[in-house]
C-alpha cells in the first residue's frame, strides 16, 4: 500500500508539477513571464464575461428576458 501512495507522490511532484517548478524558478528573472498562466486565465475570464454580457443584451433586445419576480412559483 505504501508503494501506491509513493507512486501518487511521484506522479504529482515529479511529473504533473514539473512545469510549475519551471515557472517558480523563472519568477526570479522575470515576474511577468512567470505569471503567464495567470494572465491567460485572466484573459479567458474577461472574454467569457464580455460574451455573457453581449448575450444578455441580445436577449433583452429581443424581449426574451423575463424579469418578472413571479417567474418561479416559490417567489409568488
């Protein structure tokens, strides 16, 4: 059973987290490059938020947006 957990340890520490060790060492040289993963996620979240707001405007323009407070039976 111990070998099983050591295998999990090896998988995560030496294989899956190896790229993060690279970024940790890179942070001492250039902070902006080391945080590239964070910047990518920020860009993805901004794009998703923009798309969501755009879709809300489309539904509101078509009057498909039901903002009646009695839209659900538990609110009436």
